[in-house]
């Protein structure tokens, strides 16, 4: 009698097991038909409410089997808040991803030579980023320790999760620039005409805007160092353009070179008051480790490269050749 009961119990158990297996197995292959690339899971979201949203969006057939599944494995249906990339996943895989907190990865890139204004505009247009930057004069200086923000963000690609604050990315880029600048300054050549790290940052930003070819950066740097050592003005167009701001229409004129602004290095001695862009690591190194040359002038050849000259006479010939198209 006992054997019969055990056999009946075993049959019932196996039947129940295979019944549940055949009930749940199709769930593992059902695709979550979401139209949006990303799904936001707010704090406190439950699987019941999330599944109801998906069903109303016709992303899945029915929530009923998944509710049953969640009763069997409740620990797998606890949801972590965040932004997730779930499109074209199976429903079960999507739930597992949310349960594990495998949030979507977003990136923001600061490009070498970007200005602070450009960086802020790009942050404002970035996906799933909380834009919390007050772009006022006082707010800028406060965030950067009473320094002007220009030049203080390190060009790089920064990864972030959805709902990250833009100010947090700014802070990361700022801290990295301070570190890289300090490291470059510690490796500087002796007897440079640079008084502070900040002057190195300013010069690096000018080198960044002047150099179309990375290989020329240390030579361009040598020109500026040679001019500083001789007490000559830097006379570099990118600083003039920066000083003109929105008035610059793409064509630098003689009147612009004569106009006084704090950034017109044809009119002021040594450096403008701030950097003019975000310099790269290579530009920072070039600023503190210039090539050893006798050059005092350079002019663009129009192909990203420059012609370097030791004398004004030679420079004027190069200007006639490359700028004025005269032989």
C-alpha cells in the first residue's frame, strides 16, 4: 500500500513538474517588443506595474504567466531603478537585467580644442543627463574654484549612467585636467619663460588651436617660447578670434588685429587672461617641453602644416607664397 502511495505521489510530482516546465519554458523565448531603445525604471517600481505598462504597450502578450513565474522566484523580480537598454531582448532576459542593475552606458566626449561654451551646449543636448549647470558668470567661477572655466576640462570620453548630473561630469573632467596639468608641469624643461601652471595651460590652449598637425606642436611651442624669451608679443590669430567672440564671422581682418581686447596678442604683452580652449595632453606636454629651434614665425600652408621661419624677411616671403599666392 505504501509503495502504491509513493508511486502515485511520484507521478503527481512529475506531472506537476513537467506541467510547470511546459508552462514556463515558452516564456524564455518571448521577445519584449518595445518601440523605444531605452526604458526608465523609476525608484520603487514593482514588476506588477512594469509588466502592466509593457502589456498596455503591446510589448508582450500577457503578464499572467510572468506573475506566476515571479511567485516561484520572487528574488529575481526585484527591480533596480535606472535607465536600461531592453529593446529586442526576451522578457525574462530584460527582467534579469533590471534585477541585476545592468544599466545602459552612455558617453560624453570633450573634443580637443572645444571651448567651455561648446562643452556646455553639448552637455545640454546629451541623452539621459540631468542638466544642472548654471551658465552664469558667478556660477562658472564658483564651480572652478574662483577660476575662469575655459581650458580647465580635460578632453576625453566620459562614461555615465542615465540620470547623472552634468555638473558631475564637469567635475570629473576638471579634476582630470588638474591632475594632467600638474604632471606635465612637473616634467617641464628648465629655464622656461612660464611662471605658473596656469600660464602653461594658457599656452597649451593656444598651441592646440594653432596646430593642425600633432607632430608640429612642439615646434609651434618653440616659436612662442622664443618670442617670450626675446620679449616679443605672441601675435597669434586664435586668441584674437576668441576675444572677438560672437562677432567673429569666419574672416579675420586687419581691423581685428588692431582692435584692443584682453585676448589680442598683437596688442598685449605675454598671455591673454585665460586659456582659449581645452588643450589635449600632447598640447600640454608641448607647452612645457618645446622643441629647440631658432624659429620666431610660422604661417599656415593651407594643408594643416606650417612653414616656420627664423627671420621676419623669410616669414614675409612665406606669407606671400602661402597666403597671398604670390611667388
